[in-house]
C-alpha cells in the first residue's frame, strides 16, 4: 500500500475538483438524509428523536447534515 502512495501512481486531481466532488457527494447524501429525517418525524409510532431526557428535538436539517457528514467521511475512508 505504501508503494502505491509514494510512487506517484495516484491520480492527480486539482484541489478544486476534489472540492466539487466533495460538495456533490455531501449534497446527495444530505438530500437522502433529509428525506429519512422527514419520514422518521412523520411516523408517530416510532421512537422520537430526542436528545437525552429533556425531550428537546434536534432540527431535521441538523440531523441530515450530521448524517451526511458521516456518510461522506466514511466513503472517503473506504468504509
């Protein structure tokens, strides 16, 4: 693996292309996560998304952003 990294055989990408790729992946994952968060909130028989014992719900947008961040980071790590 280290030979692959240090021999220069890796694909050369400009930083701006990586940024665009990251944003496209984050946007797609965000939309999927947002749809999932909305569906979860619309199902009253499921356990509610509360933070601790206070009963305060987090925003669906915050939930979607957090989930998308995990998905994108995991995809770049190869998980």
